[in-house]
């Protein structure tokens, strides 16, 4: 893997960071709504729905890192599958199927 193909963060770090940011956003929205007097279950449901679009606006860097890490991981997996298929066909190099 070349330096250009390496994501800025490993996949696990990107996933955990983005997930924690989204969970924190849901918790913050829920807390604000509960403090205003909204019942907990209603506040949690509203927070879950509101956090979806808000996370796109508030965490673009984390989302970009995650997308980049997923793309690199997918490309690496595709290359591994191509090498394995080539080996199973008895070839040295994968063909351009």
C-alpha cells in the first residue's frame, strides 16, 4: 500500500471517533430536551432523528475520515480478492476481468 492509498486514520479509529461523536450528539440533544420538560423517551426519539442531519453539518471532518478509511479498506479487500481469484485460476497476476 502506498502512502497515497493510506487513510489519515485507521478504519477502527475513524469508526469509533464518528460513532462516539454521534452518540454524544444524541446524548446532548436528549439532555437539553429533558431539561426543557420533554419526556425521556420522546426526547430520545427526537434526538435520534435530529442527530442524523446535524451530524452531517457538525462533523464533516470525521465523516470525511471515515469515508476515506472505508474506501481504502474496500480497495484493499478488492485487490486481495483479485489476487486470490488469480491464484485459484493458477495465474501469477490478476487479470482485468
